[in-house]
C-alpha cells in the first residue's frame, strides 16, 4: 500500500516551491530532490497531480534513485515554509526528520558523526527554524506526521558503541531543542568516556569470579559485536551415547543483561549427520526457566527481560552478587541436565513416536527438545535404519508431513532430499536443527 503521507507531503512541498521566488533552475533542482526523496519510500507515481505546473516549468522527470542532498533540501523547504507562514508543512518535515533518525531510516542521508553535523550550516538552520517557530509545541488535527518528543525518541538509542553514541547525539541535536549544543557535546564526551572504561569491566574476569558447581569447568570465551559469551563444560556422568552438555553465560551489552542456557550435542545425532553436520547445538534450554516465579518477582538481581541485570560499568561486587544469584538455582536444573545426559535413543524408545508427536510442543518447552515434528520423525527414521528395523511407517509419516509444509519454507527442499535418501535406506539427518541459536565455536581462554 502506498505511503500516502509521503506522497502528500512531497506534493504540498512542490506546490510551495512552485509558488516561491526561486529561479526556475533552482525550482527544478529542488523538485528533483523532493522526487528522489519520495522514491525512497513505498509510493506511487504522483507526477500526474502536477502535470501542468511541471510542464510550465519545463521539468523533465528522471527516475533518479540516488540519495538527495537531504539536509540542504530540508533546510531550504523548511525556510520557505516558515517564510510562507505554512508552519504545518515545516512541522511535518521536521517530524519526518526526527522520526527517520530515530528509526535509522535516514542514516545514509546524514553526516556520519556529530562533529560533521555541527559543521553543517543546513543542520543549524533546521534546528533554528524548529526553535524559532516552536515546532515541537505545535499540534495539528489533520497532521499526518507526529513529532516524537526527546523522551520517546531517545528510547531508540542505546549509546554503548561509538556509532550509537554518534546516532544518539545527532538525534538529540534535532529532537531536544531545549538543550543547548554544548550540553549535547558534553554528554557525548561522557558516553565515550564510559565505553572506554568497558575495557576494564569486571565482566572480563567472570570465570575467576564465579564459584562453579561440582562437575562444571570453564572452557573459553568469545565475543560477537555486543555479545560476550562464557562457555562451561558440564560433566554429569553421562554415558558415552549421552548428551554432551555445555552451560553458556551470555552478556548483552546494550540491554545490560546476563542470560544463561544449556546447549547439548547428541553423539547419536552427530553420527546421523555425518560429515555434513555443523558444530551447532542439537538442543538448547533456557536456564532462566529454572528460576521460580516468586524469585523473579522479588529479586533485585533479576532483569525483566529474563536474566540477571549487569551493566559493563558496574562494579565487581555487583557482578559477584549477580553470579551468586544465577548459580543459586543450579540444583533446580538437575532434571533438565539428567534428561539430556541420557542417550537420545532411550527417550525415543521410552515415549514412542506417537506420544512425542502428540506432545511435541509440551516436550520441547519442558526439556528443550526438538522444535519441529519433522525433525522428530527424521530421528526415529535414522534410529530405525541404524538398527536394521522396518521404518516404512515413519517414512510414510514424513512424506505426508512434507506435503503440508508451506512451499516457501526454506528447509523444504533439504527435507525432501533427505527423505529420498531415507527411502533408499541411507541414514540422513539435517546438518543443522531449526529454531536453535548457534553457540560460539571459536573460543579463547
């Protein structure tokens, strides 16, 4: 569906430009920039609304999709709107600017740093018009662009990395016209100072700060963007065919949370996957599910997103306290660890395919088991072929289920090819299970 708000905004602005005292060449340049801005959005061709006017201007439309000089264009049309007394039009463009920055929709049209923004006279002119015309205070009954307040707009920023700090400062420059520029610069400098201190965060010493339960040993760590992972082996005395369990503590920097989960690799699934298997977990279980509801409601250590609160600039004492609370529920995870320490075949034999398929969602949530019924069926087929059993009934189930899967499912072709191999008597299992977040494999001590 076309974005009629953009179409109407551009049309109204072109009419303003046409009525201005700019030269014809300048008018054509501004109108070209406005069309190029419209083409960035899901809009229809609306040149027909202005056919006669554009023809009189000798404007030839060229479907140019390159980014327009946005700040210069915006400064000009907002100045013209202010001069013409059309504050509603000026307000709508300013609202589109603030909202677009907050939503990261205009990143390629803006300076990359706050310093570059301050060097732009167009940026200052836009801010000055907003202040002078009191645009943030204006309300329009028929307004189709709402100007976000700084309180709302700032919720779109998490200034924990340099690029995010620049985004935060640029957004505040426009969205918070009540704060002077030196204060915005001071806040930016403070944020840079804070992230510089992250290198000395107690989080980097996490393996040395935690008192690990019996059978748990530290393996290594990894980092990907704002995510820091600490990996531990869990030895619960599993038999050779039992699941190999790891415990993973993840820190998400921009949220300020410690999350934890168990990841499991089954030797039997590894064997079925063969050389095609990927080093990702076969099963995963969110450790936070072990925490009783009363503790979630009453503990100050708990983060409302489902984990333990910790920001990189907090002290070692706070981190120790969070880790102590995290591991205080370790005993409550025993049933899950026991379940996965047993060979996969034991559970398949004990429950049978009918019961597991019937209670699939319940089993998946309770134990962190297969998330799709088709993978459960593949497991029964592989186990049966491995034992030399007749698996024709399982293969019929697989064929019937494949007929009901959405043709756009990205895994459908792979599953069909796998089913064909099973029909030939070959063991085949997906190289990577669906709905499982990969675990880091490139670990450092």
